C-alpha cells in the first residue's frame, strides 16, 4: 500500500453499530465510557494535554511494552495544524446534552447482545474442533 502525505494522521472510523458494547473506545482504547470519549472530542487541546502517551495507565496495555517515540510530537503537530479551525465547545455543552448523545448512541446497539440466549446460536460447541486450532471463548460480563 502506498503511503500518501494527505493520509498522515488519518484513522479509519469504525461503525457505530453496537457501540455501547464495544468499549474501550478511541484508537488506543483510552476511554472506557461513551461519555468520556464524547467529552474528549469536545476539547481536543485539553485531551491531548492530559493523554498518557506511554499508555502505562491503560489496563489493556499493562503487559505490553509499546512505545511510539514520535506519537506525542506527531499529535501536537496535527493539533497545531488544526488549531485555526478548532472550535472548543466543552464549556458550552451541559452534562444533559452529553447524556442525550450517549442515550442516542446506545440505541444503535442490539439489546440481544447482552443475553446468552440471543448469542448462543453463533457460539461454537466447546467440544467441536476449531478450524484454525485457536478457540476464542466468549464471556458475557
């Protein structure tokens, strides 16, 4: 795949389908709640200022030794490039509006995903042979 300069700092946007059941959120999984990721996007400058670029504080990375030495600099450069176009609205958005956005996003999730009876037809029998020898064991939280 050819790398294009215009694609630098671009991320693939995932579907919002079943968003309420797919935490953690964000490209690095930094957010465990929908309300937190919404607030994060309301003030990108504040978000970048408090982001843990070492990822040491995120549970999904606690056993990983992942370090991207240019991540912070690249993020700050991208933010600087956008700063003339950013409209910071966090102070203007009441909690009620954030809660309404979360409620709307939850409507995009199938409530059946929270029930064993709904999911059971798609789970393989534990005794059957896995096609690749790698059996994923799904658990409902």
